[in-house]
C-alpha cells in the first residue's frame, strides 16, 4: 500500500479508510466469488488511494478481506493493526448495515458523535464504508442488502493505549478518520481528541474541567482535585488556548490549568501553543514579575540570565521569594480572561516536578 508523502514525513491512512477498502474488496468477493488483491477507494478529501489486501476469504455465506493499517510516520498506536471487514447478504433491499466485531469498541457514555450502545465506527468512516459497498455491489443491492462487520484483532489491547476507556468507548478501538489520511504528528487530530474529551465531560454533567499538559501533570492534578471525576481531567498538551476556548464554548463554569513553570511562563506571556519548538520561555517576563513580587534588582537580573525555566525556579526557591508564584498564576488567569470572553472562572495552578503546589490563583 503506497502512502502519499507530505514534506519529509510519510503520511498514512486512517482506520476508516482501511475499513472502507477492506469492505470494498470483501463486497467484490461476495459478488464475484473472488476477493481482489487490490482495490482503489475515493477518500473524503477527493483523492483516490489503492490498498493491498492482507487476507482474503470467500465462504458460502459471505466474504472477508483485511488491510494492515499503515500510519506512515505518525506514532499511531494502531499502526500495523489488521482492519478486517466481513460482508454478507441480508434481506433488506438497498440497506448497508454497518456493525462492529471483535476489537471495535462500543459507546457507553454520552457526548460523542455516536449514541450509547452504538459501535465506535464514526460517521465519516460509516459513509466511506457505505460508499465502498455500493460501488462494489452496484445493482446487487436492488434486491438485497449488505451487512458489514468491521473487526480489529487485538483491538481491545490497543484501546488501552488510547483515550477510549476514559471516553467510555469500551471493548476496543474506534474506527476513525475525517479525511482518510493520517498526517504525522497531526495537530488537528490532537485538537479533535481534546474537544471530544471535553464533550464527554460536559455530557456527563460536569461544569469544571482541569486541563493538564501531559501524564505527569495530570497525575499531580488528580491527586490535588480528588473530588473531580476522571472525565473532568483533560490532557491539552501544548494547546492551552484551544482547550480553554473549547471548554468555554461547551459551557464549563470553571476551567483550571495545571502546569509546571516552563509552560506556565509561556501561558502568562500569552502564547497560544506552548510547544518548545514554537515558543521560548521569556526570561524578561520572569524578571519583571520578580520585581513586581518584591525582588531586588540583583535577583531580577539573575532570573533574566537563567538558563532554563527550571533554573529560574531554583533561583526563586533559593531566594525565598514566595510571592512570585501566585503572581505568575495571576498573570496566566489575566491573559486567559483577556483573550476569552465568557463568565467562566479561570484558574491556574503551578506545580513543581514532584507535584507540590507552588502557586495558585482563581479569577
């Protein structure tokens, strides 16, 4: 299976595209008695893509085909997974019934694109599969319908490495993809997961979300806010502005950010995306905040010359300038309130590398 390239990184295909290709091959096998080794499908973005079958089988009741997912250079947990589609006839003229099998999750919580009890095959992949079956079976669907069962061997184990258990998608992975293409390190995919997690939290009745920058800060936040259900903790990564704006649009009344000093300084500066490659820690801001907190000019100069944010924290700790940390958190809240209109209470909590709270401010 040839995947298109974008720059130096190789793009791949979504589980939805793989499922659609496998379904088309199985559909052709059901109609002709022979599953083709390759099929071509049209992706939602208008491009066509060709897929090789990993496994093919025709039985008396139906046909089966599978595709090995190639995620390109994206570190996707489903890279290399086998996506299987089994197609059989049903007595429902014109209908294409799509179901999940082993390794595909079931929705158990509200707030997602699918209803509770439905198989986790998202709307765009469903449309792709339906189109693929209609292309494969053509006039054969006039007198009968088709049942497509999508399964993923080992999908239940793979799902443990995703957000699915927290989102209430149990028993396997989701069949996903809006474009059909996986872009390496896709910011769009990460943002989509943030928004989806927030939707689930809101649909669970929560009005408070705690946004963290990763596993470590999330663990610290969970220890700090033990009364908040697990659904309320959202890993925003570097997308602080996007996560806060999404939470605000969804109606959260309290939006808390928990971060360590490097990220917190970037937030205080007004940085929308805090990845190390796209933004630097502003030592000048640290220096001016220290003066505002009562530091001497000598200490402020030392902070200005600090090598890293962690080094700056060590200098502050050594000096005993305790008022610096709450002031830093207050600046983060002020920036959030300035950029995001709404009635939510914004809160910032600064933790050290062991999870101890250094500063906290709620606007």
